[in-house]
C-alpha cells in the first residue's frame, strides 16, 4: 500500500508543494490478465476488467477509467501484465478544490510498480512520471512532481531539471502563520465572483496572501494567515457569506508535507 499527498501550486510561479492529506492505494498482483478496481468513494462501482495493452478501453465506471489507463500504460512498460487488484481511498473530495486525480495517478503507479517489482527493487519515480505524462498528457505534471518528490516544509522549484531538484523553504508554521484552504460552495457560474469576494474580505481581515491551488482558478483559494488573525479572517469571510444568504465556505488547515511513501 502506498499513500500519496494532495499537491498544490504556490502563489509564486514555478513552485509546488504537498499537503498533509493523503490518497492511499493498495495493490496485489494477479496472473489471469484481469484488473479488479474498487474505491471507497465509489463502493457500488467496483469492476473486473480485462487488461488490454491497446485498442479501445473496456466499458468501466467513470471513476475507474483513469486508473485503468495508468494500469495499461504500466503494463506496456512491463509492470503487471498479469493483472492487478487495486483499491483506492482518498481523504478529500473534489469539493475542496484541490486536484484529486494526480495523487491517485502517482499512488497507483507506485503501488503497481512496487508490487510487480523484483524483491528489494524500489519504484523508479522519474520513469513513472514520464509514463504518467505519456498516458495522461492533460494532467498537471507539476503537481505530479510534488507528489513524487515533495519535502516537509519545502516547496519544489519546477524550473530545475527533474533529476536535479531544487527546493525553497516554505514552512508557514515556523514563521507564525497558518496555511488554510478555503473552498466556496454553490453553482459553478458563481464561484469566480464569490472567490474574488472571499479573497478581498480575507485580506481586509488580515490574510497575508491568497491564491488558487491549481493552474487555473477553480472553487478554492489557499490563504496564508498570521496565527493571531486566523480566527478573525475565517469569521469575517463566514459572516459576509452568511449575511448574503450564501453557503459559508469550507476551511481546511494545510500542513506542508513530504512525498508519496510506502506504508509498511
């Protein structure tokens, strides 16, 4: 079993980091050419599928298409051609606004490569990153790099060569601050306006900065809050939304965490 952190981008261009909330994937080898996929988030949509190396994808529940695509790519590279049992469990949902796909991609790749590797062989993260970029070019490669290589209290600089990684200090707690994710609720069309209003209110109440956690604005913002103003900022934003009859945003504390790891 492997756990992989959710990842996010910083306000400064070219910096990514990992959050202390994990996705977990458990894998076991098969030898009958089937993959068995299950997810705690989709308990009624488990499936058994033939593992094919090319051609159209077999019919599968929507959530399973991406993990199956990763399994097929890994099988072409020599990992798990006999099939795999795979179970996925996430600690956050898409409602938080953090990317959920990239942590699962990486955890699946690591767990499958590990369970099908020779004894004592560790998964090659650089190779797996290349395979994922090939299989899922629409994904955020910067977030995958954070999932594979993040360090606690550090942000990864994306401009460096993949095998010559560079980090900068990013440890809000060490400087008396707190990193908080704020996710708005309601209709998608209203989110840009509501996020902009929430960011403005948070800054007026004492937030040091606020920025989207992905490449594009979505449904959430990351905020850097002085510890002494954390409650005041949350209260000010909540009261503004409540006073307008809008759903109060969700708030989630974020720790700057390390990379994906095998759970012994």
